C-alpha cells in the first residue's frame, strides 16, 4: 500500500492549499506559532540519504514558517533513539521528526525503545525511498535471476551487508531471502558508507543500501547495481531493474514522513501539514528528492495514520518471520 492508494484526500488537501499559493496567508492568520526555531530530528548520521533529504526539506520549510528549522542528527538503533527523543518532547510543534518506516517496527526488534509508534502524531507522508541491491564487481552474477541461482546453489555460503539491524535495508534483504527462497548471512554495519567500503574491498559480496551512493559507485565501476527494491524502476535510474521484475509483487521501499510528539494540538498539525505539502510541491524540491532516488507522495495526517497501521502489519510480519531481534 502507498499514499497513491489514498489520492483523493491528498488532492483535496492540495486544492485547499492552492498548491502553496494561498498557504502563507493562512499561516499569517493562525496566531503566534511559530515564534522561535524548530528542531527537525533525523535518526541517521550526517551525509546519509535521510539526512540529505531532511536538509533539503528544512531549508524550504524555514522561510515558509518564518523561523529557522534546525536539523539535529540522533543516529542509532535503527533511528529509534530519535523516535524516543520525539516521544518525550513537548507537544508544542517545535520538535519534529523526519522519519522513515523503520521506526514502526522498532518495538518488535528492540527490548526497550521508549516510545509507541502509534502515539506519535502524524503530520503527513513525504514520499518513499527505495533501496538498492548491489554486488562486488567480481561476484558471478549480473542479474537478480543469476544472483538467486548462485545463492540457491550454495545455501548460507554468502553474506550480505546493510547499514544496520532492523532498518528497511535490512528488512528488504530479509524479504528478498523469503521471496527468492535463498539463505544469506547478515553482516550489519554502522551506516551505509562502511558497508559499501567493505563491499568494494571484497570483504562482503552483497549489499542492500540506499540508492544514490550505490548509483554513483556503480557508474564508476566500483560495484555492480543489480536492482532497486521498489515496486517499479526508479526515475533516477530507469535502466536499473526492480526486483519485482524477477520476483513479482516484491516491494520494499521505505516510506518517509513527518511526525510530531504525542498529543500535538490539531491546529499545529494542520498548519504543519499545509506547510509540508507546499514545500513538497515546489519544483526544485521535487527535482532534488528525485535526484536522491526518492518519490514524492504527500498525504493528510489521517492518511499517514492509516499507512502506519498497514506498515506495522506488513513490516512486522517480516521481522517476526526472520527472527530479527536486538537486546
């Protein structure tokens, strides 16, 4: 399920915004908020895909709200540290979270995370971000089908790297194993950069990682990009197949969305959703997100809440079937 399945609500929201033209007037009529800087939490280190997208978003949101929007990185534990920080923040609209699907299954993977994802206040969906399936250039597979054949011939022989335990890259790999009927050994890293470094050096032969860095390295011949994890090919790499072309129905893209602390007032939520939709309708934002491999699909808070429930079920089933667990 994606936000495209709930287009009607989004179209109504965008119509009310006048595609951003009428939004600033509405903002001026809503009172003092915001009267100081906002903090935008990111659950990953600086320089990664989520961090880049968050900074693109923050730079456009700031002038629209008339206040600084400061990105604050809180990496670790599949971004559950950042989610816990959001959960304990005052519900005043000054702490937001640029989040992705991994936080929805944090309570299944970790013993103590300090938050319940269903109590976090949804502002709206921003879009989705596919991951990539890459191999070392020396690996004897040029396609997903060839990779599956190699892995089936030697169950458990090969390993794969991801940016960590429990993130969507990891869960994409677990979904791939189940769909393809193969066995590969997980080697988690602290981020995509060290994972790719070991892939290139030959320490690990396979990797599931964000698309933009993989695409750049593939173009320079340092790795082989076999596929993307989204249901369809990415507009930023139209020549790269989707895994679904080999395994029909496969879709393991991460949703990205904006959240606020529990019990944030509806008036603030509505204002932030309007600002968010205005930002995401800007042509340069659309272009910048596309360059990072992301697809923009905005939503209402209610649509995002429905997506939460659906993804909790779908990703949760992957976590449980794979036995992913951290103490």
